[in-house]
C-alpha cells in the first residue's frame, strides 16, 4: 500500500541523488573527458615552455660563453667556458669566483625631484632639473651639528686613477637606482649612465669619468656633480614632518623620498658619539618586488662617522669605506618560466571553462522541462538545489585537483613553487562562487544555445580583458588601487588577479631560486582582498540565486514585480471585456453547465469535501502583445471531480484545455478564480499539491540515458515508496504498461519507440497512487493493442484517484471517462456522461448513400420524401450524408425507401447510423464557435 505521507527532505534528496548517480554513471565518459581537459591544456603549456627553452633559455646568448682552445701538444681543441670567453650578456651567467668590488653608493632622488626647503615650495630647481640633494640634521648641540655637517661632504675632490677604488671612496658617490636582488653587478653602476658626486658646491671641473670592472663586465662611468645641502632642524619632530611631506610627492617614477636621509645627533659631544639615521627601510628593488639585498645605508653611517672623526682629530683622519663585494657565485642558467608568465590568463581559462558546462546543464534541465516535471511529482527546491550544487562542486573539485596534479607532474613551476594548500583553497572558494554564478545566470536563460554562447563569451572575454587590460592596470603603479579593487568585484578579474599573483611569485621564485607564495605572503600580495571578495560574493550570489529561482519557478518572471503595475495601466480595456463576455455567457450556458457551477458553489461553502478537484470560476487571460487584444484562454471554469472519477476533456485545438492543465499543474497562475486539490489551494499550497499529484504531459519528458525502470524508481522514491513497496510498485507498473517483455525496462529511454515512451510516461504519472492525475492525450501514437492495454491500466488506477484527461479520441473518451466536458473557446459547452450527451445532442440518424454522381438528385429527392427536415451534411463524388431527425422517421420507413430507390437506380452502398460521440462533439464545437462569432 502506498505511503500517504509526503516524502521527507532526505527521501527526496536520496531519490534525486540516486537518479543523478545513475545518470552520471551512464555519462561517465563525458565526465572523464571534462576532467582530462586540464591535462591537455597543461601539455600545451609544457610544449610552449619547451619551445621557449630551446629558443631562448638555451640560446647561446643566455649562457656563459665558451671557446675551443688549442692546448700545446693536444690534437683536438678543448672547450673552456668562463667570463673571459663571454660577451657582456653571457658574462652574467658565468661562474664568478672573485666578484668585482664596487664603490659604495648612496641613494638619491632624481635631480628634478629633490627637496630644497622645508615647505617644498621652491620648485624652480625642479624645472631646471638641478635640485640639490638634501640631508637633514638635528641634535642637542647646534654648533656641534654645524661642524659635523661641514665635514660631511668633501669640499674639493681628488682623483688618483692609479688607486681608483680608494679615491672613489674618498668622494661621496650616489645613484638613483635602488639596487637589485643580486649584487654581482650593482644596478647603479650597470644601469645608469651617470654616477652622481655629492659636493657642497659644484664647479666647472668637478666632473670626471672612470672605468671600472674587468672585461667583459667593465663599465665606463661619467660622474656628475650634485650639490649636497645639509639643513639644521630644531627637533626630530620637525624632521619627521618634513620627511613625511617628502614622501612620494610629484615623484611618480622614482618612488624615492625627496630627502635622502636625516641624522639625529642626539647627545653627541667630544666623549660620546650617538646618532640616529632616518632612511626608508621599505624600498623595493627596481623591479618593484623585493627589498634590494644591498641597502644603501652603510655609506650613510660611514659619512657621519668620518665627519665626527674629523671633528675629534685632524681633518685628514678618516675611516675609508672602500668597496662592497658579493659572495662568489657558481655558473647560472637563464630560467625564464614562460608557463608562469602566461599562466595567469591560461589558468583563468582553464578554471572558467567549467562555467559553461554547469550553466548549460542547468539550463538544459529547464529547457527540457525536466525540472518542472520533477517538481510536479513532488521534488522540492531544497533537495534539488542541494544535490545539484553538491554534484557540481564535486566535479569542479575533481577538476581542479586534476589540474594541480597534472600541472605538478609535468613540472610547472606555477604549481611546484607556490603553496599547495593556498592553491587549493583559492580554487575551492572560486569554484563555489562560480557555481553560484551559474545558478544565478541559469534563471535568466531559457535556451541552451544562448546560454552557452554567452557563457563562452564570458570565459574568453574575461581571460583576454584580464590579460590585456587588467594586468596592465595592476602593473601600472600610478593607477589608483581602489579602482583595482572595484574591478576585482567582477568575478573573472578576481580569479585573474589571484592567478596573476601566483604566477608572479612562481616566476620570481624560479628566477631567483626561492620559494613561491606561502600563507604568510597573503597580505603582501593583495591576495587577501581577493579571498575576501570571493567569499562575500559567493554568499551574496548564492542567496540571490535561490531567490531568483524561487521567483521564476513559481511562474513569476524576473520582471514580474516591475511589469505588473504597467500592465494594468497599459491595457485598461481588459477587465471590461471580461465582464462583458461573462455577462453574455450566463444566458447562453446550458443547464448541465449551470448545474455544475451550482454544485461547485455549494462545495465551496462547505469546509470539507470528498471531491479531489474543485475549480471555482477559473479564468486565464494572456495579455495582448504588439497591439493584439488580450487572449482569453479559459473563461470562468467551474468544475468538481470526485475521487474515483475520470473526467474527459474534449475540445478542438486551441480551446484552452492545455491552459487549464497548465494552471492545475502550477505552470501558470490563474488570472482569477481558484482551484483546490485535496483541499489545498493551487495558488498558495502548490508544494503540498505536488506531493499527491501525477502528470503525464503531452510531450514525453524523459532522460535519454536512464532506463524505464530507473525512471520509475526515481519517481517512486519521490512519492515516498520504500524498499519492497518500491520494487513491487515498479514491477507492477512496468508489467501493466507492457514494458517488461524483452528487457525493455532496462534499456535507456532514448532508444524507446514513441509508443513505449508514451506508456512509460503514463506509468510515471500513476506510480505511487497519486490522488490526482492529469493526462494530456495519453494514448497518442500507440498501436491498438498497447492502447487497449493502457486503457485497462488507467481504468484500474481510477478506483481511488481523480483523473483529468484530455484526448482527441472519442473512443478513448467513451471507454475511460465517467463524465465528459466539451470545451470550446475557453468555456465548457456541455458536461455529462457519454450516454447522456449522446441522448441529448444526438437526436438524429445519419444516412449515407453512394450512387453514381448523376443520381445525386434522385437520392436527395428520396430523402426529402422520407423526412422534409433532413439536412445534407456533405456530398462528394456521389457519396452523400444526411442527418435525419429521429422524431420524423422510423427506421423501417428508411429501409423501405431505400429498397424502392434500388429498383430505380443503382445504389453502390448505403448505411444508417445512430449518432456517435464524434457527431456530438462536432455539433457542440460548431455551435459553441458560432455563438462566439456572434458575440
Ligand atoms: C657644543 O659643541 C661645542 C663644540 O662644537 C662645544 O664647545 C660646546 O661646549 C657644546 N655645548 C654643549 C652645551 O654641550
Ligand atoms: C696615487 O696612488 C698611488 C698608489 O697608492 C701613490 O703611489 C701615489 O702617490 C698617489 N698619487 C697622488 C698624487 O696622491
Ligand atoms: C630654531 O631655534 C632657533 C633658536 O632657538 C630659532 O631662532 C629658530 O627660529 C628655530 N627654527 C625653527 C624652524 O623653529
Ligand atoms: C619607502 O619606499 C617605498 C618603496 O619604494 C615607498 O613606497 C614609500 O613611499 C617610501 N617611504 C617614504 C616615507 O618615502
């Protein structure tokens, strides 16, 4: 016996989970293909890297130079590599056992950005491009400060080229280059044309040039004199203020403070030397990534120490800071990781590629109306959401895990250098966001094609925009960071940003042989803001997606709330039209129809009712489009169907039968009126109604890859059938619709013939003994034997179920239905059981006679004789059909007349028939339409 309580959340979730598992098992190969995509793409990336390696990384310019040397006595030459055989480009890659000593430099702003006074108001030097370099001093004893500040810079310079480093150390040399991660070559010496020479006053002959280093790493430098300015301030607070004001003002390129440094001499006196030095400890190297290894601070310490020493002793005393020198270095190779460089855009595509897959699968279920048919059989939104979300999450997670595994296995630095857990958490959060977006977007699409086109545009558009626009803006440091943040609100860009940071870290890590991104780097890399954005958007979008889905599945479109007020305003004629029509209809209504609506009125006033379906004055008006008048599909239908009855709905095409069924199954809302199924209002409690409802739609809604048995198991579970009950019900149901023979039940439904699909649909609608079943032309396309079979099934199911059935087969209506209603132009024209209807409308016989065409007139005269009121229905090539009122003739008269006629001319065939249901239908339909033409 079927369980009458509706299925719980878990039962429903279990049902759809099992169905989906079976479905995905059938589609295992498409799932595997999906998961293999990252593999193919990673291989592509590796090929690009291999190509790049062979062309760039392995090119002779990018490794230490070698030469074939003939040793004395040896026959063949021998390859030797080293700095001495290299060009300057190759030299950097060679082993350097004795690195070059470089003169120590201090860091100064470009001459056009130097600060001159405390208010930074004098800008004339900036225009002339010769601002002095300013050092600020303070301390307890101003006169001591003045002495030291005089000693800080050398008044006259001296060059002794035979002892180059020493005499360079005697001068105060400076650069505007901050330094690089390695110091085999000082960026200040290698990159800049000038070395600046700080002097209290510049004279004509204060410039000189020198050459430093050994070939091929030798550089000729010109020095350029810059005026050094030492300014006394009364307190360290003042200095702080000024340095703060000098911070990054009008100095976009350098990003160096307009002040070079500041000294606080504190309580320094003859016996005590105590200094604080201000310098910028957060400078990043010239590629903007890491603090340079060699801070240019030691020389600042040396400067003030020398000044103090000279104040203590004689002017010539000094501590010479002669050079800086890097540790010895082995031979290195160029390791440009191209995969990391293009990784951002590449992996953006890889991850985004899941989006169209998810979106199309959601829209497909909507387009094929599988979603709604599941809902009609009692599947709630909650289980559907939960299981679909879980499925997409599982497949996406597998996808990114595969991506990470393949990527690492193939040796992509992008994965190897960055922290795996960081990668995983980032992807996991993002795929959650992506699924929410897909859910939200799915409510906006009704066609798979449009959805997939839009989704792919999103995928490739985001990648390309990210690459060409967003990356450019990230790297353009003067672009305001808050606008970057705003752009990251677009999900494609937040993904791109995350991957971009990963690739930057991997690239740098590879170049310098360090690790990539770790959790502790999260905040330096602005990765944290990406994480926050993704998490917040995920929650927000998930909630709005759920809300949108609820709105659209309850029959209200996206714009429902916006559109409604305008509709009333735009078509003010519609209410008056409806009133007018219903006023006319009252007098035209037939007695039986009036009786039915009286019965409904009575039922409505009672609380409890044994009637499974009660419709009360249901009306559906489709609003007019493009200037057409509104279309009235159903006009004030009142109907009551008790349990155990099969009600047949007949009517010509377009009469409104399907609109009626759609309203009853919750696909569309009635414009006015109400209906109760098992006492639940279809406008308020549709979810409760669905739990006791079965539907056999006009077009079969089946999953191609699931078998008939699996369909029935799924719907049976939704109807809360369990264990042995379920198996029994499915078996019985398969047998009754004749799908058990030949293993048909276990073949995929996509392979079924039209008739088999139809039978399966009927079986689905009846499984779990629903209290109310709607069948839209259940037997179309069936052979007579199957049809008979199906009818017996329906007849048997009728015992404790109310069935509403539409059909075009009169035979079916007569066989199955206890009552019939003929529906014309949205209105019931008559209602009653088939016998009554025939009696009421079929007050005539139908005489058909076939003769040679020239005798048509004779036949007509003969009929006139028998019955003056006979009506000719049609004539064609000698065959004529007449309708003869029953009260005018007796059958024997007709026979006699025909016998007489046979004697005077040749009658090929003739027949006399009582009215059939078909005649009734044609008559009623015609009269209904005639009436409507007049009104
Ligand atoms: C300040 O320094 C000068 C030497 O430059 C010294 O003569 C004087 O005593 C110092 N004043 C104080 C208050 O220490
Ligand atoms: C230059 O340096 C060399 C070597 O230290 C020294 O012998 C020579 O005297 C110096 N010349 C001058 C002019 O100081
Ligand atoms: C610093 O102190 C001296 C003397 O104490 C005073 O004349 C001068 O105006 C002060 N400077 C500033 C900028 O306050
Ligand atoms: C210190 O250096 C960093 C990096 O170059 C720069 O962004 C910052 O503005 C500098 N700070 C000051 C006070 O100049």
